[in-house]
C-alpha cells in the first residue's frame, strides 16, 4: 500500500479572479489523477490474489472449495490455505481444497499464493449458509420391463451410507419415448436416507404397450436435509437407460388378449415393416397414430363391455391383416346374500349371489375362495360365469368340536377382487334334509306309529318335527313333535285321535331348536286305518204303503266317520209288547225293507254290521198320530234351499223329521228326509236333487213318545220360473156386446212356480190381418185385464160391438215371470136394428134396379124409331 499526502495552499485574497479559477481547476484535476492511480493499484493487487471462493458438498461431510486463480498464475501454481475450525490448520495445495464440514458459524480462511508476484494474501469468511448441497448424479442399477403388463421396473442405490444423518430425498424420474425423446412421464418419488446404502424400486405402467416404441428413463435427486442451512440444489440427471423390444415374426399387434375395465382407455399398436392402411375395433375405424418407422397405434376410449368372445382389433396392410382381442368387463362384485348353513351338522354349505355380471368368461372368469380364519382352512370354487344372477355354492367340511366359524369369501378376476365375511354359529343354522323312508304301523283303529329317516348327526341338539295329517274333504291338521336328536337318524312318533277305516295322508318336515329353517316336506304317505265297530245306527224313516198294509222302512248309509269300516249288511226287526219279528239279513247297498204289519204300535230297529261288529240299533215307532187341523202352506226360498219354520211344541220329545219329495211323484212320496233336534223351530232344506221350476212337498213331523205326528204340510220351489205353457181356454157364450171365456188350470209340472194371476188381452182384428205385436196396456186399442184371483176360471168381456171380430189372448204368470200366450178370434153376434137394416137394404136395391131398367128400355125404343126414319 502506498501513503500519498497532498498539501494545497489556499489562494491569496490579493490575486485576481482569473488566477483563482486556474488554481481551483488544477486542484480538482490533481485529485482525479490521484483517485485513478489508487484504483489501478487496488485492481492490480486483486488480480494478483485468489478470489471468488465457492464451496459445495455432495454428502454433507466434506466441503469442496475452489477459487479463481490470480492473473499470471500458471498451471500447477501452489497455494497455502489456512483456516480455523477449533484449531489453526494450513495446507499446501494447487487448485481446490476439500474441507471437513465446518462447525456452525463464521470461519476465516486465508489463501496465500506461493509464486513470484509478491505476497498477496486473500482472506474469506466462510459459513455453512454459503455452501451449496449438490448431490452426485444417481446411478441406475437396473431397468427392466414386463411386456405382458406394459410395466417398467427401475432400480437404483441412494448411497445413503455417505451421509451423516437421516435426510429426506426427492427423486425426479422421467420417462421418454420414441427417438425424438418425447417426455411421457415426469414424476417425483420420496424416500429417506437412513445411513446405509438402500436400493429403491419404482414401477410404471405405460399407456402404450412397451413393444410399440423404445422407452428411456432418467433420474435425479434433491436432498432436503433440515439440519443443513446452505443452499440445496438438484443433482445432475443420470445417464439414460432404455428398453426396446426385439420383434419376432409372429406377433404384430400389442397388447395381446388384454383384460380391461369397462370405460377404460387403451392404446393398441401394430409393429410392422409394411405400411398400415387402416385400423378398426369391431366395425368402427380409428385414426392412426404414427410411431417410429412404420409402426402405428390407435387410441380406444371408454371401451364398452365385450361379448363373451371378446372385442376384435384389426390392422390392415396391403395384403394381410393383423389383430388382437380385448376383453372388457368388471371386477367381481361384493358377494351378496352370503349365507352358510348345514343340512346334517357334517358339512357346511355356503351360498351367495355373485351380483353384477363381470362379462368375463373362460380363463378370465371369477374364482372364489372360502377361508375360515379359526381353523385356517379354505376351499376354492371356480366356474364359467354366466351373465345371470344365479346363486353359487361351496361345501366346507365341519371340524370336530368347532361350532363357530368365521368365513371370508374372496372373489377374484383379472380386474380386481372383493370379499364378504360371515361369522356364524353353525348349530343355529341347521336346515335339515328332507325326511325319507316314511312308514306307518298300526297301534289301534284310532292310533298309528309314524317312522322316518332324517340324515344327519343331531345327537347334541333338539329337533322339532311337524306332521301334516290330511283326510278327504277335511281341513288338514298339523301336529308338532319335539324330540332329542340321535345318531342313527331314525325317528318315530305316535299319532292318536284318528278315525277308524279312514284314508289318511301323512307328510313330515323338521327343524332344529333354535329354529332356523324347516326342511322340505317329505313325500306323502297314504294309509288306511283299521276298522272299528260302527259308532251309530243308521238314520231311519218309515212310510206306510198306499194300501196301508205294509210298513216300508228306509235308512241312509252311515257316513264314513260313523261306519268305521265297510258296511256289509243290515239287520231289521220290529217288536211290540207281544212279539219281536226279524227280517233276514239285508246286504249292503240295499237301504230299504218292507214288513207287513197291522195298525198296532210297533218299534222298528235297524242295525248296521261291518267286519268288526254291529252298530247300536236305530229305533223308530210305526204309529202315526193323526192331525185334523192341517193346512197346505207355501215355503220361502233362502239361498239355495227352502226355509221351513214351525212353532215350538213342548210335546215333541224326540226330534223333528222333515221329509220331502217331488209333487209329481206317486205315493208313498219320499225323496229324502232330515232330522233336527227337538228344541229347533226352523231349518233350511238343501239338496243336490233340487231343480228350479219343480214343486216339492215338505212334511214336518214331530216325534212324541207314542209315534210321529204330521205338523205341517208345505209346498215350495227352490227357484220359481215362468210357466212353460199358456192356459187352455174356450168361448162359452157370445152375444152382440159380450163374450164369455172359460179356461183350465195349468198342470203343476208346467206351471213351474206359484200361480199369481192371469193377463187377458183383447182387441178388434181379423184372423189374417190382426197382429197383436206388443201386448201393452198403454196402447189404446188393446184392452188388458189382470186377474189376480187364481181361483177364477171364467171372464165375461162386455161392451163389445155386434158382429165384430175380436182377437183374444190369455197368459198366466208366476213370481218367476210371464208365461207364453194362447189366442183365438171370436165374432160377436148381430143385434136387432142391424137385422132390419139388413132386410130393407136388399129390397130397396131391387126396386131401384127395376125402375132404372124400365127407363132404359123405353129410351131404347125411341132411339130405334128415330134411326129408322133417318135412313129411309
């Protein structure tokens, strides 16, 4: 350094102004020259000293520091570098220095060039904040490819052993494609340095098959150490590594047989040396994407579900075609309605619904695995999946002494997997098999033993079995039987309170306690119980023959529930105070016997017999108590029957008997009878033999100790109809102003209802011209008379005109409607005034004719005379 002193004298006040101005300008010029000299000296000194010290680190342990060499320093110039880091250290070196990482804070570094330009020493203050952390460029250990899945696999070493403590690392990975190095993927990947060398892996699935073009990969890193306060920068990129495919002579289109999710996008390429003319998926043409060489690709977006045979993709060249098949579908749905139960406590059956169809079949269909976590056992299921919602099932063998099972059902296909879980106590989920080998064995005529086979090992649980009992024309009956399960699977139950000689149909179903599900019903087993003695005697009635000499006994067949077997014959006997008379045995199905008796009081007894024994006797008295106060009444229809009523009679001690018959039948009149209790006052008589429009006679008998008395005689119809014929009628008398008509009764068979009256119509009219088209009383030319007195059989029609033709019509009616008509034409007689006129008119006509004839004859003669004169 140079010290320069400059002394300047102030100008005298005595000088003139010009001299003062010259002195001032000189002073400023001198100062400028001096400043330029000093600056030159400084710059000259800088050029002769080291400058621009920079330090970087790539491992946080060593700082690599370098500086700009002084001017004039040749290659291989030496320097002495000294620094303070707890102690004073100096090093002799040529260009840069590698320092161990200094402690936090400022550190002075002196650099003294060892050359002939003088002793120019540079001093620098170094702090960690001025150091840059720039890691070494990473090294890719391996780059491989899985061409079947279009996946790149990258492997590299983080060299973490050279770093003093844990640090976060950000790796930036780039993927380039084709010869023009088009970046298709740039991604970051985070790891941590842990003090030792660690190999890292990264995989990437390309949207384009790797066979379509060469792919390149590079990597760099950025270390984010929170303890380092200096600048942090990205490392350099690693050298690129690439993956390419060596084509063979067969496969031209990629990917081959790819499975995709519906709605996905996919790139398909054709690797060829020929020019590709077109490409299409199914019947749809796609634009070509040109790759390296003559290779092309197409982009398919939002692909639809494939048919079972897949979707074809075809590339066409000049004289050939290349292609692949794509299978678009869905991953398996979560198995729905998973249910596990057992039929026999030996094997568990699990069923489920697969849910939404996947549209993938064959080797791409869904496979199922049923895993039980407590035992670690599993079973697999695989089948061709149909596009239906059918139920699947798997069988799992039960394990000894294990009741609770924890199942996981896993569904898997190339697009994904799903699962459903179920925790079940299998002893509470028993759905027994259908009972088999049902057998019936007699105990008595009213009890049987029912046995059956139920497969399964139920020794430790209770069973509830339900037995359905059916018999003809009866509501079915259900009986529940609870029993302890057994090992040999054979069960039996006793059934009582059955009817003898009755065909029963049995079937069985079973469940366990606690209840889960009933088994299916067993096959029906039909069985006929054995016979027993008839429980009641036949329902009996008697009628005297029309001549009153014989008593005819009738009885009805016993119902099945009272016959208790097949009735073989009947014994009929009659007894009085003096004797008992028995008829020979009457075989079934004869239900009538005739005995010649006098009018004394007899008791008739009828007994039914089957193979086991005889019924109690049915008894009926032969005597009929007369009733002088008896009227014939009409019955009222109710529903499909006839309602009969009577007053309560305390003298009736046995029962009431109502018999009925068709009115047209000859005596003795008997169609059927019905017995009702003695406390009844009404009944409805119904019968399949009743027909509309037929009159029936009903007789109500009361039973007293000494016999039966007829209480009421009734006629009735179940349904009234209109008469089928019209009454026959004749004209009994005619006069000049009246006609007397008489008609006959309509037979009961043709009346078809209770006669309520007649309608008589009459009008003027000739036989061939009169047409009584509408018989309505509203017409003024038709006269109508309604005769409601059904006993009336004649009618005189008055106020008629003499010698006039009248049209007469007669009809009968019931509550069922109007019957047909019968008609005739009648001419009234002539009255006296008419007769005189009838005589005078011909006489007057004769006189007038005579006079006119005389006049004409006279005039004729006059004309003849005139004509003769003229001609002469």
